[in-house]
């Protein structure tokens, strides 16, 4: 009789289905505890199922839980949802900061009466670059400031003897309100209160009442940051207790142009307000 080869599929299948009996005995008394009938095929299927189930559980834990963070080299850290969210928030905050900076710069330009365009910025940058290496002499700068201030005051307060400037009555002059708000204290010369106090919200700009030249832009102990403007027809206005001054002495300002910011400076101030004074023909 011819023997079948070992690798015969039929013979291999018979071996896999051949039953075996697994008996579990106690070591001391050899008492039978249990007996199980197994085949190599069923044992192989059982072990394979256990391996596949365990592998599936491990994969699910890695994919659907934060366990993957503890596995070196697994995934890309830049794709972490938390990192993506934080990066998005940082980008939004950066854009908001840039927009806020532009808004603040625009408000400052509006308050100072400075109109900026791309052409003026390029021209100003070119001029600053070309003059950056030129050292200005201090005596020359003082002479220029005194000359400009003297010229402005001379043009506003006097005229040539051959053609004297006509004096416009006070009631015919047009004034721009320096501030819109509630009047907390009126003109009381008997109490040495030579002006009116106007209340307004914080950071409100104060405007020039008329065209004129700034003759005073300084800080004093009693009135804080104070600015004074000399106008036509021997009219002078003062704006006191400001938080900051936007114009320097000798500058020419237009009616309605922002010259200061409302504040609470000086020993005579007890809250944010503007103390406004108007003097007419005070030299006579």
C-alpha cells in the first residue's frame, strides 16, 4: 500500500480535526477536576480570535483615546486638535491687536488734526531719512521757535500802521464749542472762578474755539495741563485741567481742531472736567 505524502491537504485537514482530550487533575490526589475535548483547529481558531480581539482593542484605544500621545513617534503633534485650536486663537488675537493698533493710530491722527495718506507717509519717511544724519543746533532751534511764535502773535494781535486791522465786536464773532457736556459750575468772578466748568466722558477731545496761535502749552500746579490760544479781535481762550496736551506753544490751530484731552490734573480740580476761560480785550 502506497503511503500518502505528509503535506497532503486531506491528511492535514484530518489531523486538524482529530479530537484530543484535555484532562485537568489535582496534583496531590490526582482527582479529575475537568475534561475538555479539543481539536487543533478549534484551538487555532480560539487563539486567533483572542489575538484579533486584543489587537482590535489596542488599536481602538490608540485611535480614539489620548493614549496615542504617550506612544513615541505616533502621529503629528501639529495635528493635535488642542494645538490647532490654540494656534487659531493666537492668530485671531494677533489680527485683533493689529486692528486695534490701526484704530488707535487713526483716532490719534484725528484728534491731532493730522491727515495721513500713503503719499504723505512715503514723503515723510523720505524726508526723515534724508535729514536723520543732520544734527540740529540747539540755539538755532530756539531762535526758530521764538521767531515763529513772535510772527504768529504779531500777525494776530497787530497789523501795519498804514492798514490797522478792524476790530470785530465780540457779539459778531463765531465760536466753536470746545466741548459738549454738562456745565457743573458757571462764571463766578466774586469767587475767583473766571470761567465755566464742563463735564464730559473720559478721553473726550477738547477743541479750539477759534483760529489762533497757541501762546501757552504747559503744566502748572493749580491748573494742571493748560493750553492758551490767542485769537483775532483781542480774544484769548484758556483750557485747563487736561489729561494731555496735543499742541505745542507757537502752533497755529483751526477752529474745531482737537488741542487737548479732558482730564483731572491740578490741585484745583476734583474730577474730570474742562475749565474754559474766554478773555476779551484784557490788555485794555
